């Protein structure tokens, strides 16, 4: 076989190999209209993804710490829910060893939050001292003891004129402690005139809920003190 014939044969073999490789590559490409595998999917109806309801604004989600402190309700300006803006919300007034909270009991008290806060602080200060006395600190309170509820009357100048024990706690010494604390702590210079009741006096409702907290010697107790104030 001459050299020219060998060259023609070799060239023909190279050409056939090239055609074969091109055909194999073409077989690996997906034909038009055939799904080649997972592709991004455009969803126009999100509810079709899951049976769970869609909540894009997380309105029903559990709040993270610090969330849920703002509100925007009809007739109420958005703002922080605090002791002085919403009845029932408590603020801490005690310590780790002697936990204490104070709260406002009605809307009128919240309206005059600064006035009430001063009254509560003064009464709580007297209770804090009394709770550490030998007589009170040795008191093991029964479970389910009732709150002490007292109505206090202050004249237009903020001077205490009358105390009425509306509800007994079930422990006479606790009732008396609360009466004594009110006698010492209930006064106010230049009280807000708009907080006066219809009879021209300040009519306050003071509520004390007391529970045993801890004892270091099984004889003397510290207490959990919850103090509330309302204005009639």
C-alpha cells in the first residue's frame, strides 16, 4: 500500500471518529420539551405548598423576647405598655431576697400614674420595714391567704382622714400591719385636683397580697409582696 493510500485511510478514520463523538454529545442534551431535572418553580399560590396557613406577617407567631410591647388599637395611641399606662401591669419594687411588685387597679389610677406611684412607694416602704420585724417575719402564712383590701380617704389637701378595712386577709397581724403602713405612708402634698371623687375627697383602694417566700432558718421568713392601688 502506497503512502498516499495510507493517508487517505487515516483521514477517513479521523473523520468517522469525530462524527461518533459529536453524536454521543448530542445524545446527552435533553430534547426540546423534555424536563431535564429539578428546575426553579414559580409559585403563584403559596397555600398549595403546605397545609399550614400562610402568615407572611407572622401575626400568629410566638413573640421573641422584647417583642409584643407595642400596641396599636382603635382609640389607643401606640406606645409601650407600662405600669403607668395600663391597669394590672406590675413594676418591681422589691429585691431578690424580698420580691415585691406594685400595680394600678383601674383606669383612673392609670390616668394619675405619677400620683399613684408615689403613694405605692411610700406604703411599700413601710411594709418592707414591718415585714422584717420579729412578729411578722415569724409568720408562716396559710396557702390561699386572701388579700387585705383597705379603702383610704384623703382630704383635698392630701391628708389621710379615714381607713376602712374592706377585706380581711385571714391573719389579724397582717391586717394590722397593712393598716399601720397606710397610716404612715398615705399622704400627698398638692395632690391632683382632677383625681378627686364626687364628694371632694380622694378615695383610694389599697390591696395587699402577701405570701411566704424563703426562710434561712425555718423560723424567719421573707415575703412576696404585691401591692395595688385604685382610685374611685
